[in-house]
């Protein structure tokens, strides 16, 4: 993939239509399908909030699609990049996806 192709690869957080507070990642131009293929709908949640826990005052904990997380890492990783070491995986995901 060229550098321009990576710049065009914009991801957004979307919410699954099957339940409340189950989040996926979708390409910005295709918000009704997630990277894992699930049907989704728009949410205003910024990408930097991917995998960040909600506050204690929320009645339900959000869930984050693991298949979308893996697909996003594969989609945005350049072929010449090495796999992350994995010490702090959540912060690496946030940095990579931001």
C-alpha cells in the first residue's frame, strides 16, 4: 500500500445494532458495517476513546469488538513495521488508532 492509501484509511467508532454499548470500528465512508462485518450505526464517540472504560456512574460497562481491534491493527500497520511488543496493549492501540 502506498502512503496515500494509509492516509485514506480513516477509522471511526460505531455502535452495534444488536445491543447497547457494544462498539466496533468502521471505515469512515462505510459506517453501517464494521471491520468485522457486523451491522453498525453512527456514534459521536471519538476514535481516541476506543477501548477506554466508561465512568463508574454508567449502569453498564461497554464492550469493544476484539475482531475489529485485530482487523484495525492489520489494516493500519505498514508492511515494514514490526509487531508491537505488547507491554501496554491498550495504550498502543490508542496511539496506533489516534
